[in-house]
């Protein structure tokens, strides 16, 4: 109930009014049945803008930190994400990744839309990074289509560290659903899930026009952090 109240009464109309999103290819999102919407992730605003323009409810795998933040802001953020039906994901290791896949398959098993950012984190510089293979495992195991999605202009309105987004027009593009039925039963084969993931990322790239980096965003971020804060020599 809270989800639909926010979507149709409060947040949805407000976001449409402020950001006037240019929407392309929304007809590619299935009107019913399970499917994955896989997109780039440029801004915190992405969590709200894309769901606001979809006719169907979509459940995202959201990072666990959104549910554990300190203070009043943290509690409000956690309450919002829980009320909206979003699923917390621990990104701390391999076993955590398996848990996320189980949660995602649960959503798909109910015939619902699952939203996922294959990069695993927000882009810190506006570029598109190598996708993690969880999206491929879920698509193959659940035998559902994957709809590529590109957010355009959201990095400019709210880059990392900016709390209040700038009021500018943004774009949301959906591509044709990708069918991976030819990989049925191959979700445990590394070459297969890498190929599926790369095909999804290539489709997102075609929609977004971003510069592509064939490395994981988290690794690049970690390297930059080390350069900024090197260990003090004894």
C-alpha cells in the first residue's frame, strides 16, 4: 500500500514534474510476468526515477547500507526502502552474493519485476563499468527476459556526495528484451555467465552512450582511495 501511495500520489507525480523524464522504449517492459530490468547506476536518484515511470511495481536489490545508516536520516531511509519492498543485499563477499541471488530468484518466482544494477555500485565518474555475473545467473536459472535500461543525465543532477539533486531534465531508455534461453542449464558455467553478463552490459552501453571500462567499479574506487589516503610510512 505504501509503495503505491508514494508512486501515484506523492513521489511519482513530483518527480515527473521536476525532472520531466524523456522516456524511450517503455513498451519493452513486459506488462506481466517475471522479468529483470538491468540498468546503469549513476545516481542515488536512479532508485526513484525509474520506478516512478513504470506501470508495474519493481523490486530492487538495494545495498544493505541503506538499511543500517545512523541517526534520524538513516532510520528514515531504512523505513522508506523497507516500505517500498526493496531487498537489502550484503555485498561483502561470495556467500553474500549467493544470498542476493536467492532473494532475486524469489522475486522472479512470484512473477514480478526485479531491478538490478549489474555494476554492483554507483559509478563514481559517470562511466560504465564491467558487470558482475549475478544478473546472468538469475536470468538463466529463472529463464526470464532481461530488459536493458539506461539512465541518462542523472550523474549530472546528483553525482556522488551531492545530497540535493539539481532540477534538470533526465532521460530513461529501455531496450528490447534479451532472451538467454539458449543458455538454459548453464548458470554454473563461468564462460556462459560471463558471456550473458557482457551482452547485457553491451546493450546498456548502446542505450546510454557512456564510456566503458572493462574493470569492476569497486576495484577502481578502491585503488583511487588508496592513492588519496596512502598508508603513512613508519
